[in-house]
C-alpha cells in the first residue's frame, strides 16, 4: 500500500479500474465487503492527521476545540419571509436561552401582558376566611356615578341624614301615606318632632284657638247619659275682683297761661290691669274747660341745637287728633320760633307736615296746639321736628292726647258730671292726666274721677 499525505488542496481519487471515485456515481467505500471491517493503516502516526475543509463554496464547516461540529440553527423561509439565524440571550451566568417570539393571528403577542376582560369572560374568585373585618374584601354600592356611604357605626347612610334640629342637605326619608284621593302625602312633624294633626278636619272648617267662643265656634262636649254629678269649686280669693279707684282734686289756683291747658293730676294704670272710667265730675269757679285724657309723649325738640328725639307713637288704627307742644325750657327773647313737625297721618300716609308758632319768651308750661296739614284729622307717629330760627334757650315736648272726658264748666253755681260705667276703657301702662284751662287768677277748682281697675287675662 502506498502512503500519501494531503497537505492542502483538492485530491481526486481513482479506483483500480481507473475510474474517479469519491463521487456520487462511484462513492469511496472503506468497508466494501459486507460486515467485514476494512483496515486503514498508516505506519507513520504523524501522517495520520490531515486538514480537510468541508465547504459549500462560500462558508466552511466549523469544528470547536473538542472536535464537535458547530451548527447554526436557522428559521426557514415561508411565504415572503426570509430565513434567519436563531438568536439567544444570556440568562444568568450559565444559561444562554433561545429568543422566542410568540405570534397569534399574524401579530406578535406579549405573554406577560394583561388583557382586559370582556362580557364573554367568566372569572371565579375565592377568598379565604378573613382574620378580621379589616381584612375583608370591601364592596361598594354604586350607580356608576355616586357611591353609598357608611357611617362609623356601620350603617348605610341614606339621603337627608343630619343631626337633630339641623336642616338636611338632601330630602330625607319620609313617612307618609295615601290620602282619600289616592295621592301620596308625607307625615309632617313640629319643631319638637311630634306628628302634626289637622284638628280642623274633625272640628269643622276652623282649628280651635285659645279663648272663649260662641256656641257655633266652640268644640262640642258630650256628657255621658249616666254621668255622675261633677264637683265644682269656686275660688274664695279676691285677686281677680275689680278694684275701685277715685281721684279727688280741690285747689284754688289759676292757669299758667290764660286759656291754655294746665296739668292737675297724672296717673299711670298699673301693669296687669285694665282701667275703666266710671264717673267724671268737675267744678270751676269761672267759665273754663276741663278734661281727663290719655297722654302719649311722642318726642322732644331742643330749640337751641335743633335736635329732635323720637319717643313714642300710636299703632293703627289708634291715633291722636290733639297734637300739642309743651314748653319745658323757657324760649329765648330774641324772636318767635316756628316748629315744623313731619308725621304720618290717621290713614298711614307719611310725609305730612304740621306747624306751630311759639312766641318769644314763652315760659315753662306754655301749651300750644299743632296745626295739621289740610284734610288730616289725626297723627299716628312723628318722624321729624325742626325749629326756625333757633333760639338762645328753649326746649319742648310734643304730646298726643286721647280725650276720655271733656267738660265745659259754667261758673260758681254749676257742676258737671259724666257717667260712663265701663264704656271708656284703657290698657295697663296708659298715662291718665286731669287738666283744666281758665284765667291766671286763682279760682276754686274741684275734680273727682272714679275708675275701676280690672285684672287682665293671664
């Protein structure tokens, strides 16, 4: 056998017939005789090694250091795609994982992505036993916009919940029913939380009120046919009985200013009593007027500073037809002064004006009547008062009178008496005055007033 060594290059082998071997038509065999091994021998060990390159004409087959043939895995081409090598990514220090792309429906799918559930999905969730209420799953009641609230006691809050006596922020739960017409009605409560009842529905057309009524307007009371006698107790006390009161005045005196009213007596009806004029008797030793009247001090005016102070007024339908000024500080001597009063008349019309001229040097006690605006007969209240010109001194009060009794005394042999048992009445707090006119010369003057004081209803 002839030894040969291939250093590098292409070698063409021929068989014993002279034909080329090692090709597909005549392959090279090392065991041409069945199962009998055919020895390949080479006495020179250094010549056993040969460098052989296997190539496709472009790339050579690679072998690693352990003699293993290196292989590159490629993805095959399909359709319009192009074959490409499979890649890998290091996973830790000793793993080289293949890169895998999952496709579905021609699109790449991320296996870690969470898909939104649809109406076709069925999800079953099981919870173990919670260790405490705080570990339980919370559940919210909602209509998609608002969520139901729960208070600190675990109660579901309803619309309108609020503290007692506080207006709810939303309409509260109501208790109601259906009326005779089939309509829904709510049960109403008073400020103490008690249900309201329409007493008029069973008493008639009007609900009862406190106080005595006529038979037609009273609540009927039916006594049982076998009613036993009812005990009746009469009070022996005297607190509720009327009190009689008499004013008696007798003086020899003259008027402060001739033919002007002068005060003789003043009396205020006490609290809790109403007064009634029973009799008024008068005598003057000259022809002069006298009266008993209810007084209201409506305001005061400083003649020096021209400052008005409002005090009291009447309330419609009551008013005074006798408005007077009373000098409380002597008027200066420079000139007469004119007082203008702004008032509301007997019909409730404001912006009306009245005037009175006070002579210069008028003394304390001078009394003059205010002339009202045309067509007015009374004054309810005073809104303003002013003076022109001002004076070096002086002050006045503006008074309203309601005359209860009025006499024209005729002289030495004449006494006038008025009887009005209970016809003239006035409430507690009324200021009563007894006044007279006449000359400045002292004359005998006697007045007697009999009144009845009746306790007011509690």
